[in-house]
């Protein structure tokens, strides 16, 4: 099928052309090269995000910690997310041991799976060429290479959302309630990976089905209701279990102020990200400028902006050319699905006032890739039409210009590449305008030239991203900077492992204690825990601002001999809001116990 149908012939409703002989080997080559790109030298990033690695370590030792996503195997407090991503890495750690590979390989395989599912979804509507191009673009998106080589929940979220888009595509073919319900299940589990962000695709998916499914309006609404119910069940069962579980028999819900997963979902990690009202947040009260230009700003552009203008042109062109197609036209439905995904998610990221990080933009990558694959293929097929060739030329020229500007921001990085891409792209754009008048062999040469000048920018940046180690809570795409590792600072957002003397001290008599130590903040605790292999209590959770444990609880833990040491290294209580129990505990420990220094870490023996 084609996504840019001629209104008179409605060719978008025709069955897809059988795959050509080159397609299958090209597809498997794409998957193989993607696997190499995402798997190569993964161990260079070490524990990557130690916050999640420590929780995976805990899940490998305790099934309760695995189920709740606890930061430590003694189940003091959870991470500040629902734990679906940790279920995957925790199982991997159980099977293959607690090491960097067992934490990161699942994410790389999720990347390969995302490319395969995107290819399958696009191919069903727009054919093998568009599908292959979409898969290439996704694989060569820097934000994708970053997150599919890292252990944040975003990799699982993207895999599940692409799976849901594939299910919606299948549902649209015959108005299938079963496929639509499966789409709802995938989004529901996406919620368990990264909560409300998973729901950003729902307007696009629902609108595409409501517009184009070949059934009566009543049946379409009934099917959507069923899919919504499936999504609620697949996401809500976990919230219900946590709510009904005895509070004294489970860990504290990290990121919340009242030990409530519902508050976490709707507050700090939910609507608070939109409004900026995030109780317990630390750091800036404002997370940068808002507006559509945010995606092209210095922080986010390198990860995602390379083909964003081309995707928007493809979306506009596709909707224009299918404006008179029949209601059930699958090409237009595909544009609504992927275009709606792109526009809603981009608008949210552009205007949200709360915590936002550049790597979030991986959620835009599948939609951009699909639109570029669909649009480029179909505009090329219509190249004899002046408007189509002009739109295609504009996409190539804007992509070249965008790449030039993004490369120019990277001081000293491949300075020759920007001019080559820019002038090559402009030359290809001019040739595209006159392609219809050229011999067939020359036309194919122009197509090869266009690909050769539009993909090297994003491709080189992606390879540079994959070749750079990444650690900490806020990794960024691109070549290694002068710090050698791309990630967040130590203390609050980064992690350092304990030295040999401190590790030996933590292990001494550790079997007598529930927690070998306690310290303020999850990243500090994660470093000590990964280094020693022992449970370390993260006082106050990720930011040190959660209301756990209270001073009275901590004092009881000490009196009952459950905590051996308090580690004062890296204490950071610069909260804008939230609980101050971490400060209370730190003050109480300092006033009642003697301090020593081991490997530059302040240690209080609570025994």
C-alpha cells in the first residue's frame, strides 16, 4: 500500500506489493548491524545508571525487591518508578549474574526488537522500501543509540509503544478488537515502565482507529472501549496490588511523600512533570525554556532533531495527498497514527515545565523514523509531480541544513562533515527537482545521493554516541566530552564506588545486620551497595527528600542493631520541597556517634 495516494485512484487501498528479492537479506542485515551498534563494547559504561543497577542487583537477591523495584535487597525503599524495566534487568541479573552486561544487554535487544517491530508496522501499509528506510532511521537516531545502550526505563517504554503501534496497524486492517486490545495491553505495560508518559500515544492511536477502522461507528467506539479496559487492567493490577499490600510488609514507595504509588504516578512523576509542581524535587525550579524551539536547543537537538523537519514535511505532504481518500484509507490512518504520536509527544516535551532530560526524546524516534520512511518513499514514487518533487527536495535540503548546524555546535568534532553534508544535500535537492526528466539510471543515482547526504549526519552522531561510555542519571548523546564519560555529576546524580578499605569495612560482620550501611540519597547508596554487594539503605530516596525513614524509625533500626554504619559522604539536601527527615537523621547521627574517615568517606559506626 502507499501512504501518499492519488485521490482519483485511491491506490492507498491496494494490497501491498510483494517484497522484492533484496528485501529479506536487507532486513536481516539491518537487524544484524543494529545489534552490533547497540551491543558493541557495552561494558565500557560500567554500571551505567547505578541507581537502576543497584535495584536490579537487589531484585536478583530478593523476589520481594524484584516485584516492588526496591533499591536494596532488604526492601527499605523503592526506586521512583514503577518497576517493569527492573523486572527485565533483575531477571537477567539472576540468570547471568550481577554485572554490566546483564544490566545492559536487555536494553540493546529491546532496541533491535523496536527496529524490527517498526519495520513490520510500516511494511504492512507502505511496503518494504519504506519499512527498511524507517528501520534505518530509528537505528541511526542518537537518542535511540543512547538509551538502547543504557539501563533507564525508556528502552522498554519505546519497545512497548512500537509494539502497540504495530497492533493498532493490524487492528485497522479488519477492525479487529483483539489486535486493538493487545495494543491496549502493550500501552498498559508501558505505563508500568514509565508511568504516564506511555499514555502520550493514546490520542493518536484512538483517533486513527476511530477515523479509519472498517466498521460502523458504534463498533469502533465499542472496540476502543474494550482496548481502554485492557489497558487499565494491564496497568492497574499492579497499582491495586501495591495499594492492598500491608504497608508494614513492603518497601516505602520512593518519590512519594505519603508512601503512595498513586501519589507518585499523579504527582512527582506524573502531572508534576507538566506543571513543574513536583514536591521533593531538587535543583532548579525551572527546567529551561519552553516552546517548540526546545527540541532544537543545545540540550535536545543532538539526540533527535536531525530528521525532525523532514518528518514534519512528510506528515504534511501525506495528509494533503490523502485528503480525498476514502475514510478507511490505511495510508492516511498510518499518517494519523505516527503523526499524532509525534505531535502530541513533541508538544508535551516542548511545553512541560517540570523535570525533563534530553534522553526523553527517544520517545519521538519511532514516529520520526516511520514518517521519514513513508514520506520519502511515496514522494519519490510521485517524483514526476512538481509539488511532490519540491516537497522531497525541501526535506533533503532542510535535513542537510539541520545536520550542518548541529555538527557546527560540536567544537572540533569532524569539522569536514558539516560542509560535505550541507553542499551535498543542496546539490541533491536541486537534482531531485529535475529527476523526472532524467534517465532511469540517473534517477536512481540521485536517490542514492540523497540518502548518502541525509544519513551521515545522524549516523556519525549515533556512532559517536555508541562509542562513548555513559554513566550517571542524565546521560547525553554525542561524542565523548572532555570528561571522557557522558553523564551526570557525582553525589545526587552520579555514583562512585567505595575504595578497598571501605568495602572491606562494610563486609565485616555484615551477616549480623539487615543493612550494612545507610546514607542519604539513592545514588550514594547505589555506589556503596554495588561495590560491596550488600544492602545499603537510601535515606530519603533518590533526592534525599522522601519521608522515609522517619527519625523515630531510623532510631529504632539503630537500637535493634539492623544498621551497621552511617556514611556521610555526598550528603545533599538542597531540596526545594519535600521531607527534611534526611537532614534530621544526619544531624542526630553526627550528634550521637563518633566519625572516622575511610577512603575519604565519613563513617559513623552505629553499633
